[in-house]
C-alpha cells in the first residue's frame, strides 16, 4: 500500500519511474554498498591519523597522559597493528616486517611510525577491496563466535574512531590543533 502510494506520488509529481525501485532491491543487489561506504570512511580516518601523525612534534611521540596509558607513538602503532591484524580476518597476510609481539613499543621514530600507519591503512583497504565475501557472510570472531562482514566493518570504524579521539585529545593537550579543524 505504501509503495503504491509512493509510486503514485512520484508519478503525480512528474518524476520518472525508478528502473529498480529502492523498495524492490534485494540484499544481493545492495551487497557492496556498505563496503563502499566503509572504504570512504576508512580513507577519512586514514587522512586524519596521518594528519595528526605529521602535526604532532617528534618530541611529543613519547608523551603519555599517565603511567600505564599508551603514548602518542603507541596509539599510532596500535592502529597500525590493528589494521594488519584485522585484515587477516579477510584473508590478508600481514607484511613480513610485522611482529605483533612488542609492536606498540618497537619505535618512537616519527617518520617510521607515520609510514607504518600509511602502509597499514593501505593493507587494510586492499584486504577489503579484494574480499569476495558478501557483506552478510560471516567470519570468525572473538570467543569462537562469528559476525557478518558488515558488522566487522562497523567494528573497524568504531575502533579507529575511538583511538582517533584519543589521539586528538593527546594533540590538544600538547598544544597541537588537528589540521582539519580550522582555527578552533
């Protein structure tokens, strides 16, 4: 009934009929749409991480808000490690240079860390792009459970956002304005 009303309203307004009405699309026809949106958001997160990695002075990379809390360099390396590790859920193999043991504390060199963050985002992006699994297909998850690829992409976005917020706070406390934030 609602669909008929919507189509009648569109016709009355002179709108051309949709070749495939949105209401009639099947999940298979929509597959890939969320992945494309995720890849766009991933690029936004990558640009912000790299912008902050460049904006934060090298001498601040060892700064941490309290003992036992990740430093600037450790947050950036944590994100790189997550990108490498989570790409494995999609079948990608991390680079040979990646050793998860002690990774977050392996260096405080700004240039090396910035490059590793860049490489890790590229690695994750390629894993997502190469994945042939439908968005509703399941993959292994923590505790022996499974989640859909779509839920996995949502998790990745949330995880990256959580630590981006952390890094923004670190930058602000140290007098560094995020490059994309204008004058504020």
